[in-house]
C-alpha cells in the first residue's frame, strides 16, 4: 500500500521553513568559530605569540572542514535509509552538542591538554554536522517543493547559508562595539555566541521535530525490498555519470564562491590595501545583496531551465574572473569595490542558487541524499577548502594573477560539464518518484 502523505500547501511551507531555519543555525554555528577565533585562541592553547595561537585554532578549523566528506557519507546514508527528517534532526543535534562543548569547556590554564582536545572534538562534531546537512537539506528542500517552484524553494539553502554568515558577523560587531570591551571578549565574552548557537540549535531541533517527511521518501519506504541497498556507496556507484557530474559542476562554482566570500576580506586588505574595518563592511554588504539574489535566480531556473543558468555562470565566469579580480587589486574606492564584488557574486549566483536542486534531480530517491552530499563534500574540501591557501601561495611567490587564472580554469572545466549535461529540470528524477506505481 502506498503510505505517502498528500501535503497541504501550509504543511509544505511550514516544513520548508523549518528545514531552512535549521540550515541557518548550522551555518551560524560554523562561521562563529572563524569570527571569534581571534578572541578564544589564547584560552585553549599554551601561552605564546598570538600568531602561533591563531595557527592552532586555524588547524582545528581545518580538521572540522576535513570531516565534511565523512559527514556527507554518514548522514547521507542515514537520510536515505531512515528518512530526511531523521537525518536533519540528527545533524542539528550534533551541531548543538559541538557548540555546547565549546561554550562550557574550561581553558588550558584550568584543565591543560584536555582543553584543546575537547575543542577538536567539538569541531569534529560540527564538521560531521555541516557535511551531512548540505546533502540532506538539499534533498529535503528539493523533494518538498512542488515541481513548478523547485528551483525557487531550494535556493533558500544558500539564502540561509549566507544569512548564517551575516548573523555571525553581526553578533561579533554588536559585542565589539556595543556590549563588551576587547579584554572582556578575550576573557569570557567569546563564549556568548556559542551559547546563542546552542540555544538556536535547540529551537531548530524543535522546529524540525514537527516537519513532515517528503512524499518521495514516503513512497520509497513503502517498498521495503530496496531498503538494504539504500544509501550505500555500492548503490551510488551504479550512477557514475551523475557522481562525476556533481564533481564537475561543483568544482568551479565552489572555488568562485569561496573566493568572493570567505577569501575576499583578506584579499581586500592584503592585495587592495584597504583597512580591515572597510573590508569587513564591504564583505557584509555584498553578502547581503548576494543573499537576496538567490531566490531570484532560483525562480529564473524554474522558467528557463537549470542548464541555461549554469551555462551563463560558466561563460561569464570564464570571461570576467580575471578582469574583476585584477581590477579589485588596484581599486581606488570602496564604492568601486562594492560594485565589482557584487557583479562577481551576481555571476556566482548562477551556480549557488540552483546547484542543490540540480544535484538532487540527478539521483533516484534511494541514494539521493548520499549522491548529493558525498561527491559535493569531497569536491568542496579539495577546491573550496583550499581556495585561500592557493591564493596566498600565488601571492607569496609573486604571481598573484596566477590565482585568477586558476579560478578561471576551474570554472572553464565546470562549463564543459554544463554544456554536456542534460537540463535536470526537464529530466528530473524527483518527478519520477511520483510516476512509479505503488508497490
């Protein structure tokens, strides 16, 4: 018997909202670590110069980043076997646990080596959480949305991702300029944003508890014969073209995303010669505009298809990456920098707004969360996670423009994938979930 539940528009909207809020909380917690590392570095590591302390916290951050592929595998497998809702609740629970550990762990002066060990444990949990959140959240939003508006609703994954980044920056600015002195932030104030994150994660967990499972998974779960193979790597390897497509379409997009978001603050200071405060304001203001662009581009893909939007990103990225970055390097005013970065993010939106739904539409329901999450997390770790390091390496050897061409080449490789792949809007495997006869 078919046990799928016909959802009302209200149920559908409430579930999409709950899934999106949880995603926002996850990314807030993830970015808070980077935003406040300057203040808590000396708490967890032995006394020494500030640079060595920051290097230690950066290494712990990298460990969390490297856990993301493992999270994509573990939670993707769990989501394909136990359900999208169960995996999303587990994901936000792990993020909450990580934030609580950081909030309450005493410093090195009190408990010695156990302090950095607990910090690493917390980041391992958060890395697993974020790694699993992407594939499961992308799958849930794509399956929950109606066919006509799937691009629009799935774009809210990046809306909430960017919003989490902005909220972390906002909390930092408020504590810096309104509530606490610099010394108070270093002594104990840095724990506040992690406590906020843990409390927000509890709220997100409560919201996700009231979500409904997607119709796609409910229909599949009625057929228990395929449950044993659901979410396995062996089952995923039966779709090598889809897996390689995820890797190819992600490579250029994730590198461009990290270049114009995470790395841009350092680029404006180190290469364009701006002061840190101006660079921070520019970073926040362009991210806000970028956030608003996501549903617009997602809705556009619902009208003209996913492939034309991806191809537009690929062509514009190949043509304008070098000119934009070269011009930013010698920019004269903050206004000029704002428009250049905004133009770049408009181009990148052709990837970020729809990449989640494109990946979800490539895989059948029984391995969709794993198929979206695992190859994506591996590609992000290789290309997105190393973007800043590669950029700084090119600068160190006196060939900074080499990084511009590196980004261009990666976008060019992704463009070849966009040109060769079918339009997933017209050939979506999510639509086939509903065309299958009842078992």
